C-alpha cells in the first residue's frame, strides 16, 4: 500500500520509528516531513499529507503531532480528508470500516511505539464496508465539505 506519513516536531521520533517499520512490512512509504525536532506548524504538515492523498500519491496517511488534536483538526479542514485521532485499536479499524477514514492521527506524546504500530496495522488492514448506512453518512460528510450545510434550510410549509 502507498502510505504517506507526516509529523510535526513533537511527533518526529514516532514518525521515524513508524517509517522504518512500515517499509520493513513492504509498504511504499512517503515521508512528508518534518525532518527534525525543530519547531514547525502542524497545519503545514497536515496540508502536505492531505495533498498527497487527494493527488493520489498515497492511498492512506498517518499524521502525528504531540497530542494528535491539532493535526486532526487541521487535516479535517481539507476536502477529501477524513482524519481520525485514535489511541485504541477499535477506533482505528472502525473509523475506516464505518467512516471511510483515510488518515490515522496519533499523539506522539500520548502513545508509545508499540501501540502506534498496532494502531497503524489495524488501520491499514481495515476496509470501508460500503453498507448503505455508511455510504449515506459519508455522502453527508462530502456534502459538508461542499458547504451545503451553510445554505438556509428549505421552508417547511408551515405557518409562522
């Protein structure tokens, strides 16, 4: 699988460990930054990963910052990105199966390498179910990306 992996400075150590591990498992891995522990802004890193997914250079992404929260917020602002912050294996596979999650976000200061490897493994092994209810919900997420939620609701036909 083609996987993009990106982190800010707080996730750099965990990113390095995951890059080696993913490559040893035969994945094509793109290191999308950062390249050191020098401070960088996580929205810039989320954008680099998001572009790789939207452009088709990567099929899935792993994004790491200190807590995972900021990177998750930033990534989810990008159309086509469905990022989930996961610190347990159930969420890591269920997010793909039900929500078509394409970016796993991890907190590099929250979890250790062993749990990170487990989460990445179940994330990559999971597949979207394509069940009707999940397709309907993901379609509504795509509608939110198109800002359809900002349109005024249609009149209900009732009196004021």
